[in-house]
C-alpha cells in the first residue's frame, strides 16, 4: 500500500467524520427554531433537513468549498512539498473534529466554519510562513464573519418591522395576514431563485432576461398558489371593525382636541370647556354600556395569524436547511478536496472543479450525522425554544437564510449559528421577543478570539503526530 | 448550540402574570374575610387572615425572583423601569390586602349593622376595580404577541378606561360609607372607630393602586 493510498483513505475518513459532525451538531441550529415554534414536527424537520441539506451541499456548495480548498493557502507555496500540504489538510480535519467534540461537550458556542478556517490558516502560517496565506481572501472572509450576523440581524429586523406594521398594527390582523402571506411567499421565491440560477455552478446558465422572467413568473405563481391555499383554510371572513372600539376612539380624540384648545382660551371659557370634556367622559361610559359587548377576540386572531405563519415558516425552514448545506459542507470537503487534488495530481491544482463524488461524500455525511445523532439535538433545542412563535421564527429564519445564501453565492464561509443569533436579536430589537440575553453576543465574540488559535494549535499538534508516521 | 439556547432569557411577562394570579387570590380573599366578620365567625376570619398573609409572602418570593433575573443584559421589548414599576404596584396590592387583614383581626371587630350595606357595596366596588386591572395583566401575553400595539392595545386601552371608571365609582361608595361611619361614631369605641377608618383606607388604596397600575400598563402601549 502506497503512502498516497493510505493518506487518501485517512483524509476521506476524516472528511466524512467532519461532515458527520456538522450533521450531528450544526444542523440543529438551522432546524431547531422551526421545531420549537411548532411549524414542523421533529420527523418533518429531519426529513426536510435531509433532503434540502443534501441538495444545497451537493448542487451549490462549490463556491465556498473552492474558497477553503484553494482560496486560503497559496498553492504555490507548497509546490515543492505537496505531501506536507496534504498531511496538513488531514491534520486540519482531525483537529477541527476534535475541537468541535470538546466544544459540544462543554457547551461552548463554537462555529464549525471558524474552526476549519482557523485550522487551515494556522497550518499555512506555521509551515509556510506569512507568504503562504492569501491575505486579501482571508480579510474578505474575516469581514464576512463580522457582516453576516449584522446583515442577518438587519434583514430580520426589517422583515419583522414590516410584519408588525402590516399585521399586528392593523385594524384587521387576519385580513392583513391573508394579504401579505402570498407577497412573502413570492418574495422568498423571487429572491432565492436568482441566487441559485446565476450561480455558475449549474450546467444551465440562463440569460439575464430569461432569469428575470423565470423569477417573476415563479414568484407570481407561488403567490397565487398560496392565495388559494389561504382561501381554503379560513372559512371565517375578515374581522369587522368593532363599533364599541371605534366610538371610544373617536370620543377620546374629541376629548383630546378640546383639552388641547383649553389653555389657549380665556379662563371664563376654560371652565366651560372642562365641563364639556367631563360630559364626553360620562358619554363614553354610557356608550360602553349601550353598545354591544363585541370586544374583538384578539386571542383567536393571534392564533390564526400564527397558524398562517406556521405554514410560511415551513418554507423558511427549507430555506435554512438549504442555505446551511450550501455553506457548511465546505467545512468538511474543502480541505478534503485540497488533499485529494494533491494526492491525485502531485500538486494543488487551481480552477479544477471538485469532483462530484466528493460533494456526494460530504452531503451524505451530513445527512447520516443528522439521522444518527442530529435529530436528538434538534429535539432538545426544539423543546427549549418555545418563545419563538412562527411570526418571529419566520422573520429570523428568512433573514438568516438569505444572508447565508448570499454568502455562499459569494464563496464566503460564514457561521450559520452566529448569523441566526444576529437575526433573532434583530427580531428582538424590532420588539418581537419577550426577553433576550445579550450576554450571548459577548460569548460569541470570545469564541471568535479563542477558536482560531485553538483550531490552529490543534492542527499543528496533529500534523506533528502524523509526520512522525509519514516522512515528508 | 447551547449559546443559541442561552439567547432566550426567561420571559418576565409570564412571571408577571403568575405574580398577579397570587396577588389576585390574596385580594379576593378579602370578600370571604368580611363575610366571616359579618357572620361574627371570628375563628374563620382569623384563619382567612392567615391565608392572606401566606399568599402575600408567596407573592413576595415571586417578586424577588423576577427582580433577580432581570439583569441589565436582558433586552426587553418595553422599558425596563415600566416593567419593574408594574411588578412593584402589583405587589403593593397584596401588601394592602395583608394590612387590611391584620387590622380586622387585631381584635374581635364586628361589622356594625347600619354600615353593612354601604360597606359591602364599597368593598365590592373596590374589588371590581381590582378585577379589571387583573384582566389587563392577563392580556400581557397577547400584548407581547401584538407588539404592544394594534387591536390588542385598543382592547387594553378600553380596559384601562374601565378601571378609572370603576375607581371613581368606588370613591362615590366610599363617601357614602364614611358618612355612615361618622353617623354612628358615638356608638363605637375609639379603638374600633380607628380600626374601621384604617380598614376603609386600606380598601380604598386597593382601588387606587389598581387604577395607577392600569395607567402604568397604558404607558407601555405603543400606539396613541
């Protein structure tokens, strides 16, 4: 058995293990919110995740994977000693896997993405010197780590503010909900589709006009379908304005107007005005007794709105699973692909597409991790997050998924967890959450600072371990 | 992933509603208390007073727990000081119920027959005011869902108006009762007279506090 053969086998196993780890621990963050709010049962969540993580990873994971494969370490720097790099990639994968196991054991908020990128940078720096790293790519990646939670937060904030204004402040929340849901569905389809269509990774590359047409058409069709679905679900018509409340509001504004006028008038008239306001007060009381006790059943309205958004959240959950697949599969197969390229070609070849079987390996690793262990974690998270109702969950997931798909499109490896935290905080700032513990943001900062050296350090350790068995 | 779970802090709104439930049981026991006094069953009244004291203590425990779990790092959808004020006012309601219970059981204090009708009406009105604000607090969950605006806010605003209306009616009943009390001042010992004045004060305070509490909640609403 040649050295290359053994190394190849080890690297594949390590890559698969990393993918398994992602499926076991990371997918739960993407799907937990949907289970917690009740939009999906555990079973449905696992199924959705399995199908969509695989599709995202397999069909659209290439941009980010290529970044990790050839975008961090300069291939030329290890041209004379390719085996060193291959062993280094193996060390990265093992180190990342170990670090993640330790972190989940202690419950630290560590990101798979940060770990693997830290590991690769660490290896390149120590064994190749500062010239071995493509610093402008690394700075892009670092800035994307800062931008992604912020962007997720801003998008979620905007979306929830929209929902707040259009639905929760409306006189007729259910009617407003029925009107806006198709729009949201259309938005989801029309925004996600172009990112996928124009991603250069499919064989089918439509022209700009064709693309626009496809997006608008699918947006319109999905909106129409959801309109039909909504019509069938709710036999109840819109909630009528309640005479009692309308009258109360009008009398109050009359009272308010009079009180505003009072200081501007001479004292003799002020007394008369005060008597008037008192009269209105008594009339208000009488009106309340006389008009029908038709106080709106806000609780029923609340339930219905959340029910509609339960359906919408299924779509956003799909988006989340898909987005997560596109971005995180690279954490497993990026280094794997680098090692394979070296072992097959004798050196790291740029611009060579990553073979399909590597994607299949990574994607199935994730699904298997999900099926064997990840579902438990989803269950745990789902049980504990009950504060995230469908409306809030939808806003957070939409913001997160959109940000991550954008990042994947740009080839930037970002942390799903941190983006989701940013999104939930965005919803909170919009007034949607009961209580948010902002210390988590502090913990995340700390994890940024700790993970990269930890990943790098462990990689170096494992590299030395490997190099005692392998003479490079 | 545990960091993600830590993001969701304990909701103070459900805790507030729990606290209010305890306060409500405490305050509504006053009706039973004065029925026992009216029936001259002083053993029963003593035991009801004891229950009131226990409930007030339970309310204090819940109140302290809420306060201990609201550090500055928790982000809330409404002003933190509003929330704490609401909690404080709720707790004062229980405190008032407890002090009324203490006063009544200071000695065997029978309810004077000429005052009975007025007093029962007054007590009823005060507790009705309280019940209205209790309804407001029970709407806190819905308010959170509707982000303190919209149809739900309108509903709560109507309840707030209702509370002030009832408080005013309590005051009217109070004046009638006090007049009656002064009518029979010769027939009461100094001690008993004093106790009744203080008791009536305590019950008035309940309706006043209820009205102030309802205004506080009104201040958290976002719309006009």
